[in-house]
C-alpha cells in the first residue's frame, strides 16, 4: 500500500467513523494531505464534497491541521543530500 493510499485511508476512517468517532474536519485534513502529494481529480472532488458539509471555520481548522500533519510527515522523511 502506497503513502497516498494510507493517507486516503485515514480520511476515510475519520469520514465514516470506523472504529473511532466520526470527524469530518480530520477527514478533510487527511484528504488535503493526500492531494498535496497526489493531485488527482477524484481527491479534489471528494474534498469539495466534504467541504459542503462543513462551516468555513471547520474548513479553516482542517487546513491548519493538514499543514501540521504535512510538517510531521516531512520531518520523518529522509533528508535529501544533493548527491
């Protein structure tokens, strides 16, 4: 399973509340993280659908969370050496 699939799974789990409390803000954040790395039309469409169910404040919160998640992911990736 690739990185995008894992990120997408996080979004799906939060969106559906599979084993955890349903949280559309976190679902949207994970979809945005996935889209940053893999800008696919279907992800873009899913993000638009999720946003329809959220307030502007919730969308803003998801954008902040997506930035935090992305920073944590990038901190764990191996550094490029330029060689």
